RNA sequence: GCGCGGUUAGCUCAGUUGGUAGAGCAUCCCCUUGACGUGGGGAGGGCCAGGGGUUCGAGUCCCUUACCGCGCACCA
C-alpha cells in the first residue's frame, strides 16, 4: 500500500499536481477524448469580468459546471467546456479610473484615450492571469486551448460583423431618443443597468394658471409649456386639447398649451401635470405622441442651462431650493408635502442619480419587423417576418430553450413584455468601438450628399466611399452585453462556418446566476436568434447567490467576504466545491459558513481512509470469483444508488445527487458494508472472503467514479494508487447497471 | 400597483405523481488499541407559519391571512 495512505488526506500536497496531470492528459479538449463519441455536449463558461478576483459566486458556478461537464464526459459524450473572460467595459474602466484618481490624482482625460486604454489593458491582463489561476485551483476541466476574451481580435471581428448585419437589417439604428444619462459616469446606460432606490422627498404643488400641478422636481419645470390631463376628467372638461393660455411661471409669463392624454392618472395629485420631455421618459412619450417641442433644461453635468435664467449654472440640489423659495415669494407655491416616497433611478456602477436626456445614440430595435433569413427556432419559419421580441419569446415558449427552475420563464416573458429599444452606445473608452465612421468633409469641396451617411464597416474604414476623403470613427463604445451576447457562437469561430460551430452549437447548457437573466441570457437569445437562426443553448440552469451565514450578500463594506482561495488552501478545493453544492437547490440562495466547508473536508478524509482499509484487506482480490448471494444483493443495491444519482444530475438537482453520494459512501459503504466486512474477512469461508474482497474493490471504484464529478481531486489521487487503473479517472465510464 | 419565491428539528436545508416527517451541523449519553477521534453507536428535539377547503388520507392540491426576501412597473 502506498505510504501516503498512512497519513490523513492532505489536499494541499496533491491538488496542483493532479490538475497538471489532467492538463497534460489533454482530455479537457474534446478532440483528444478517446473512443467514438457521436453525441456532443458543450457549455461556455460565463466569462468572469476582468475586474479583479473571483468570489464565491464564481466558485459555485465553476463547481456546478464542472460537475456537469465531468459527468457528461464520463458518460461518453464529446464534451467541451469553453473558458474565457469578459472585458466588462464600464465596470473595468471605472475601476481603473478610480484607482488612477486615488494614486495619481488624475482622471482619464488627463491621460488621454490612448494612454488610459493602455493602463486599463494592463490591469485587465493582470486580472485575467489571477482569474485563470483561480479557475485552475477550483479544478475546472475547461479546454484552455479554446480560451477566448470578449475583447480579443476574433471577438472584435464577430462584434463588428454582428453590428453590420443588424444595421443592414434595420435592427440597429441611430436616433435622438430619451436615454438614461449617468452624470457621474458621463455615459448612457441601458434600462437594465438602473437600480431603483426608494427615497423620501418633498412634493410640491404649484399654481400653473388656473391649475395646480404637483412635482418632486421643480428644477426641471422651466421648459414646461404643456399642461396635461386625462381626456375624461370632468373637472377639466372646460379646457380643450390645444387650448392656449398665458400663465405666470418661475421666470415670468409663458404660453401654456393644454394636452389631453390618457396616460394621466386622474387620482394622482390634482390630475394635472406639466411635462418636461427632455428629462422624463414618460413625458418624452407624451411629447412624441402629440408632436410637442422639447427643450433641454439640465446639462450633462447636472447643472442648470441658460433657460433657467437666474438659476443657470447651479447644481440641481441648489437650484431646487432656490426655485421653491422664489415660487413661494411669487405666491405660486400652494403647498409642500413631506414624506413623499418614490423610487429614484440610480446608475448601478456609479450610484449617481440618472438624469434622462435626449441624445443621439445607437439602438437595437426590438419591436421592428424584419425578415429572418434562416431559423431553426420552432414557430419561426426561415424567411418569415418577425421581430427580435418574437424571437426571444418563441425561443423559450416553444421549448427550444428550457429554463430551470421554470418559474424564471414567467419572469423572462414579463421582462420581454416591458422591453424597450436597447441603447447600445456608451460614452466610455474601454470596449468595442462602434464600427461606424463618418466622412470628415475635407476641404476642397469634393464631398457629396451621400457623405452624410454613416459608414458601417467590419474592418477599419480608411476613407469615405463616396468622396474618398478622410473619415473618423464614432468615439463611442458598445455596451459590454453586446459582445457577451455573442458569446456562445463568437467563441466557436462565428462568423466563419467552423467545425466547432457545427459540432457544439447550440450549446447544451448555460449555467449562470439568476441575477443576469436579463442582462445576458436574454441578450444571447436575441443575438443567436437573429445571427445564427437558432437558440444559443438548449437549457438554462440558474443558480442562486452565495450569501454569508446570516443570509446577507457578501460585500466589501460588510466585511463578510469569504475568499474561495483561502478556503481552498485551508480545506481543499473538493471540500469547497461540495459545500457550495449540497443545500443549494436550483435558483435558491445558499448560506455558506466556514463550518460547512470543514465538514466536507472530513468527508474527503473519510474516503481516503476507506481506501486505506480496502487496500489493506483486498490485496489478492479478483473479479474471477462469484459473489455470494448477500454480496450480489449489495452490488445490486449499489447500482440502484448510481441510477438515483444519475437521474438527479440529469435534472440538475446536483444538491440531491451530491448528498446521495455522500450518504452512500459514508453511511452505507463505510458504516455498514465495511464494518460487516471486518467479521466476514476474519471468520468467513474462503468463498465468502473472496466474494467480499471483490465487492469491496468494486464498490470503492464505483464510489470514486460516482464522487469524481463532485470531488475530482481526492478521487483522482486515490484512483492513481489503485491496482489495475491505467487511465485517468476523469475518462472512466460512468457507473450504471 | 402587478408578479414570483420562502415560512419543516436549535441552525442550514431536503421532502420528486397526496399514503406513518428526513439529512448535515449543533446538543447530550455511551463505545472504541487495527481504515478513519476528521471515528462508531444511540438519544432528545417538529400542531411542517396561522385559518379554511378538497380527500378515506394533506408538509404536499385549492382558497385566504401574516411575516420575510426578490423581480418588474411607476404617479408627474
């Protein structure tokens, strides 16, 4: 017996070596897997952001995916798990920007675009290396030879191709529309990047001619030339749509126009409001419906514009109070309510209050009809007319993509119903630059009217195709989710028609946190539907969030972060993996404590000691002896356990499967089978002893196979010390009846 | 406001089509010089959130209430 079994199991001494062995074995790459594997199984790793280090959420994701991947590989499928990282545009840029501000007191404009981007890329590279190391420590069996990055050259080609195809189909357009402006980050953000925060504030009622209007934002009211009420509101039936009246307002008299619109809630406030189309999405829609003028009141930095007269140049908070004071002085303030509770929109990254603005931006049209050239999505014929919303809906309600747990399907539909056009341009520097160039109208007058059109180009454009003059590229970059939306196929070689794409797309499974269902999952379905004509994955498994033992989110400010690498160095990756799996039903949050991890460290050691016993007692074991009746029954029973585990993994109930393996090995195999073996080996007939030795050897091997996806390191290490094991455990066939 | 989860042992959670309530950890007692103290055996501990209904039978199905958590929308 190898000497190492005389000491307790020490993960620190074996894990790195085992991972190296796996990598050298080459089986992470499906092209190297032995045997004929007609069925393929593929998943892409949700690329971690290159913003630093991995947290327990990542560790949980890696554990879940690795279990499934190892399981499918052992079952004989051509299995690919494709790794990569995400440049995470805005998140990474703001992280580096903050760091530079702190250490050097400079902002990105002080450095300039080129220098700043270099700094971000250096940071991203460092971060990438850290992440890759952490992925290895978790034991993830990803195919490093296919590693991708959302911002590398191949993905850039994919992004630009996607942009051009969508533009040509009319699904990407440039327009002046109301967008979410983050005054702190100085960029637009999408609807999904908004976090609503409940806030108590004051609510003011002002006299507006014959009306009383309510508002929580007096500072936007300068441009309010329209007064809106419900068409059926009998209180105001004397006023007709289009009526004009002179009213005294903040900075003197203005001409107001009456607008009737059913969007008004008769029961809210006085049932009358004035609108500020430039700084409110709802108001903007009213203005669009009635073709009203729109005026900007607040600038990009959150300061009042000249339209505010004496208040011009003030910050919002300052202006608000002074305006109210002036209105009171003019006798136009009717009353003030305290404790007005409403949700204010803030930017997810910077925390700044969003200021809606009308700006020229790039959008993806989700309701626009187009002809889909090719479609495998059930219910959408190739060549038929459809919309991106329809593609997203049909992909799921046809069953082509199933979401586990299924309650998230309803949440997904609900999101689609409320979806508006997706603003994809960002005014940040780090990311995929919008692949659009504009003619710069050089001196000499050779420009043509066509030169006003944007030039969409997959490769860098060097000249204007109309006048051959100089061009310059759009300064904006794309929302990071635009490139990650392509992830399932851009990683497989798209837009080229590669063998990988044919073999591995649609992927079998996407496993990710429920918190990015809309950000990412939905965008992938959209992109894949239009660009590939198919769903990106057949199944979506949504895992929960990892919380601390009190159920709180782990965060720096609470100081309750558990670092997965710390835990791995203390208890081993196997223990960390199991602690993140058992007790975590799909879609449910998991409360994790160090104590739980310690418990599974003990389990790894238990398996180690079972091995010691078996090795000590079965040296001359052979499969060439018959089982006794009792041993045959136990063998039979074990097969039943294998099937139960298999069934649960197939249903993505890894929590139950892992627990079953744990129960079987510890409480059935060790506590009972092994205990009774002591007597049998001592006092049994030669036939009974031979049968029992065969049973112990077989059960140990099967147990290791069964446990391997969950605890790959300790099982592989033990396997390598067993007699008659030439192959790596990771490619042994999965046990079944 | 609309919607979705959750509420089961001290704690963390299972409980698959309705058929005598389970696991881990914790607690207590006992055992063990040969696989393992990172052990073994055992015990205590549950009106399955409250109420109503369907059923021969409900933790499980239906209605309802309360509390906790979350998503979406948004009222100027």
